[in-house]
């Protein structure tokens, strides 16, 4: 099964990407799931002007991202908290694709801050946005405060205590993805013509 991680900070001195790298290592280490990172810093997502489905000639990277999102069994948004909300790059990505790529997908939220609260306001905001794109928000969120003290730039754990927090989010999220996949398969088999 495939999990797509969306690393949404495009800042030069970004910290949330550390958590994206850590989650990727953990997911790929399960032997049951694989993960890819869509790094919005590398993708240069344009500011929202038009929905992807309405673009006459979308840039090639937007087509590749669309295919990646559609093929995902689950998605995790990793966002910093900027002024009490999510990154502009992530909001633009969500607005460009809307429910066409995200609908009926289980989506987890990981928020990051250098302060103690771990991006809670951004995470809560993102949960509401996920409902707006007809996806399934996973109710448990991964909040990583003081991230630079807990995870290094390569996604390696600095303080062992974060391991429990990561597993407390990731294990049930992956279970959530599996359960929704089984329900989808059951419905497909039950109602196919």
C-alpha cells in the first residue's frame, strides 16, 4: 500500500521536512507500506489561479503530482504553523487539486513548530480543510513542538521520547488506511455490475 507524504514548507530554513523524512523512513520500514514525498519546495507549486481539472495546458509537474495523489492509498500532510495556520504552498496545492485528487482518501495531519505547542492551530485548521475536500481526516494528529531539538535535518531522532509519539500516530493511521481500503474493496465487489 502506498502513502504519499506532502512536505509543505518552502522556506530556506525549513524544519517540517525533518518530520517528513522521519515518517518516510518509518513507513518504508514497515515492509507493508511504501511512501513517497511530494516536496513542495522542489515542485514549485504556483499560487492558486485555476483548478487543475480546468487548466488547458497544466505544467508537467502538476500532472505527475495528480497521478501520484490518485495512486495513493493514504496521504499525510506535513505542515509548519505560520501565523496560526498552514503553509501557503500547501493551501495552494489543495486548492489546485480540490476533491478530484483527495476525495475519499484517508489523510493524516502532522504539524511542526519550533515552539512548544507543535503547530496545533495549523493542525486543527487542516482537519477542517480535509473535510472540505471530501476526504477522511484521521482524528489523531502528530504535533511536534521544538522540532529542531527532537529530529535532525536528515530525519533522525535526536531525543528518543519522540519515538512513542511517532508510533502513537503512525501505527493507528496505517491501520485506518488499511480498514478504509478493505471497505472500498468490499463496496466495489458488492456493487460492481
